């Protein structure tokens, strides 16, 4: 059974930091790119960041570039999203995804 377990969300003041984690089981983690999406209230889900497999290349949406850092630990089957200098507009549910699978999401709320 494939599982993507996201965690690390919470309530933080603007300017603060959070680190999201996504632990994946059920397929060969090393072979696949992993992405993070965000869905703000009333909005469509949007791509935030992505990291490729063994020779990691990364992608960031313009809205988070310079503030968020994606990384992966293949030994732990886990991908991380370090989020710094958080803004109220970063509020939303953050989902990790790989192949066609999605985790349940973790809520991030940034207060002004």
C-alpha cells in the first residue's frame, strides 16, 4: 500500500518558519520526483516546489523562491520543505505528491 504522510504544519506568525516533512512508503522512493502543492482557502491547488530523484534538481514557484527550500533524504524515504519568512498568503493545506499519489495534507496557518 502506498502512503504519503505529511506533517509539520501549524500556526505561526508572519516572519516565522516551519519545516514540513513527507514520508513515503509503498514504492521505491529513490526513483521518483516528489512535489509539494498548496491549496489556499477558496483557491485551486497550486505547485510550490519539486525535487527530482537521485541527482536532485529543484523547482520553486516564484511566490516562494528564496524563502522555501526543498530537500530529500533517500535513506529515510522523506522529503522536507523548509519554509522561512512565512507570509499570511502562505496559508493553506500543503500536500506532498509523487507519481499519481497524494498525501492527506498538513495545514499551515500564518497569522499577520
